[in-house]
C-alpha cells in the first residue's frame, strides 16, 4: 500500500510525489543524455517522444517503488 505524504498538515497523494520524481528524472535525461545524442534527430516528434518516455519512467517508479 502506498502512503500519503504529509507536508504542512496537507495530505498529498503518493502519485504526486512519483510524478514529480519522474519529471526530475526526465529533466536530467534531457540535459545529460538527449542533448549529447541530439535526440530530436532520431524521432519525428520530439515532444511526443519525451511525453512517452515520461509515462514510461512514471510507470517504472510506481511499479518498483
């Protein structure tokens, strides 16, 4: 079972924490990996591909944490 996070007396769903963690991981991937390999050259629609990678990272975080 996932537990809620308490911040200042406010309950925040664990999904929000996972979504923020996935976003931080995606930002790290964008600045470190995607910039070096010029990711946009290999895909037709780079924002759509990044959105798909975000969903995959989020699913992996939920599945393994």
